[in-house]
């Protein structure tokens, strides 16, 4: 908690910015939104809640990396 006392008023942490970015991207693109029923053929069955959570966590990791924070998952180095 001592690290937060040194923050400039109005400054935001990378995690907070990444969370807001994730919410925006998920809302605009429909990531992890349940499939709606439609007339006609359906190519795949409805995704399970675990898959929705996985998609959101992956998206959050990408957003955190984009804003310069540390990703919660360690990626293997690419050679």
C-alpha cells in the first residue's frame, strides 16, 4: 500500500487502464458474448462459460501488454 501513496493524484495504474480497454473492446466486438439464436444453420454450439472467461482473460492479458504493464501469463520467447 505504501507504493500507492507516492502516486500523483489522478494517475492511473496500467492494470486499471487495461481493464477499461478490455471492457471497451469486449463490448464493441462482442468477445465472450453468448451466441444468439438465429434462423438457419448454426456452425457451432454455444460456448461454455469457461470458454467465455478464458477469452476475457486472454483479452485482458493482451490489453495489459498493450498499455505497457506486465502480462499475467508468461509467454515463451519467440526466436
